[in-house]
C-alpha cells in the first residue's frame, strides 16, 4: 500500500478531471426535469467503475432513480466490503449566491468549488480511485461491491425495497461510507452516530379565499398569524420541544459519556465567526456539540403563505404552509414522532382554521460501536495517513438508509467521512479541500488492508 502516495502524485490531475466530468452532470434528485441527467450520471459512474477494474458494473432499475452496482470478487472465501454512496445532489439554487457556477467545477484556494464537490460525488469518487489503485497495483485484499444510489437527498424512497429484493447481491461483511465530516483537515475523526429525521409539511386553511384585510381583518382567523403562533409554541423558554411524549424514547447519556464527548476539540468562537453570528442558542443544559450530537431538534425549513411579491397587497390569506424537520436521536422512532407531531399540531390549532399534516420522509438515527474490526481498521488506516488516531464523534446529520441497511441486510456501516463542516454542503459555494480528497484516496486502501488482515 506504500505506493499509494506515488500513485496519487502521478495521477492527481487525471483524478480531478474525471471527478469534474461527473460533477458537470446536474444530477439533482429533487427536480423531475433533471431525470435524464440522473441516467447519464449513473451510466458515467458505471463506466468509471469498469475503467477502474470492476469485473462487473451495471445500472439497475429501482422504483425511483437508477442505482449503480459494481463488484470485483477476488476470492469468495475473503471478506467483502460494500461501498455505499450517492450520486444525487441537492438543488443549487439560489444561483446568484454562487461565486462560480455550481455545475462548472473549478479549483481555487486549494479547494474544489461545485455542487456535489463534497456531498457526495467528491467523497464517493475517492473510493473509485482508491479501488483503481488497489486493482492496478494488484493489492485488492478482499472482495469489493459498490452500491451508489440516486435518491439519498430525497430520503432514499426506493432503496429499502431494493435491498430487500437483492439481499444476495448485496451480501457483505461491512458497509463502508464516505458521506460525513471529520473535525478538521488535520484532526481526523470517525462518525459513530447519526441523527434520525422526521420531515413534515403542514397546511392551514382559513377562509375559502384571500380576503380584504380591512373588511375582514380582526374578525376572521388569519392562517399565517395562527401558523406563527403554533410554531412558536413548539419550543419553550428552555428551547425544549413541547410535543407531548417527544422525549420519551431519547437515549440518555451518562455523565462519563458526555465528559468523553467534551474532549473533542470545538472552538465556539471560531464556529460563530464562520457563521457570522454573535451568539448560539439551543436546549438549556447542553453544549453545542451535544445539541447536535445527542439531543433532538426541531426546525422550520420554510414557511410561506399570503402575498410575498413586490409592494403591498392588503389581504388576509386563505392558506399558510410550513415545512418542519425534527432531527432525532437513538432510540426515537421516526414514524412514532410523525404521529406525535400530527396529533399535537392539530390539538394546538385555534378554531377557525383547518390543519393538514403530511410526513414527507424520515428515518432512524444510527450508532456504531467502536469495538468492531471495522472501527479498528478505520482507526489504523487514519493513523497511517494522518499520523494520529481519529476521535469518535456523533454527527448532527442524517443518512436514514444506514439504519435500514442494518435492519434489512443485517450489516453494520463504518462512516469514514473526509468532509468538513465548512464545506457548505447543501449551501451556495459548496467546496471540498483537495487535501481532504487526496487524503481520503490515501486512507481507503489502508482500510481495506487492515480490515482484511484483522478479519483473516
Ligand atoms: N451527507 C449528508 C449527511 C451528513 C453530512 C451526515 C455531514 C453527517 C455529516 C446527506 O447527504 C444528507 O444531506 N442527508 C440529509 C437527509 C436526507 C433524508 C435528505 C440530511 O441530513 O438532511
Ligand atoms: Mn450525502
Ligand atoms: Mn446531502
């Protein structure tokens, strides 16, 4: 594996050129008009897997976007690593906030700037290139499978069913995923916890049409006013969520576990400066890292209704809407939370408005133990590249399909992410430091080596 640095040095520019080809395809899963791009993207990835040395690679149908599967079986007696990633990206809008066009990747200040540069095209491509290195230098120490989906950013609606129908094809000993962050470019970490999610949309209906706000205002319930009050009451003065039963299943961490977590480096001043905010706030009694890592949260993702175009229009709107997400922690169950939310939200509506609540998507959180072969292999691999051991961290983000993998396939995942929180994923000016990209390509083959050795 020692030649991996040399291999990266010799192929640096080609790796970037190839990644940029993939980034140029605007594979936005949320937009039906990008459906043809999803197929082009899947085909291009299939070709890269074959070029890298896969025995077989194919674009497979699902009930939604196509999925790319590839594999190289060295010896059925050896362990098998299943690499999971997603080729779909979030919408790039608002476009005017980007310093360079989102689907025209470029390198500036040592970073790749583009939608998908990190999440997850940049991170998944590290695996394709690490695989290429292992094949070309005849050092692939175990079997490898790739499963790359095109619907992660919309909640992976088809993947669970795909897994159920393809358990034999997906048989593996561990799932390896690079779709998370590390603490800093020089402070490596392995994500050992992900939050779950319940994503709701609410619709309030007041009068049967927008009304004159002078003739009716003050006498008829305004659904936008009502929605604001209802949302405001979802958290109390301690920023605790007021939905009855919401915290019932929350796993409580011991003082020791919390003290252990607090050892991870975190600079609050830097955090605030990076976001240009003067203060942080959240659930009383918890640190910022705990608020995202081990505690649930509730956020309005969008709210609309009434007149929002230029100038003034004096109306009392008929409708009001909001999208509200709740990040969950172990052992909260997403569909139970959906139900609690719906009952609670309906119960707090004032008379005079009708309320509809819809669940858009969701999933369970995930915790991965650190006493596994996969964690130990990841830790050694990281030490090899970075010269220090990784810190186990709990992330606030979600990859709901990870807990489904465990449920349906019975396989645990190892979250070996190389992104940074400052990579602006889902935001304008998403970027990925070249250092992280190449360090990822360097680390992955070591993971394979140590994982195969420790399993053998
Ligand atoms: N890669 C992210 C999740 C992530 C990022 C986890 C950084 C940990 C650290 C993933 O693509 C994502 O954005 N997930 C969505 C959930 C999905 C159901 C839309 C999320 O967390 O909002
Ligand atoms: Mn992702
Ligand atoms: Mn994402």
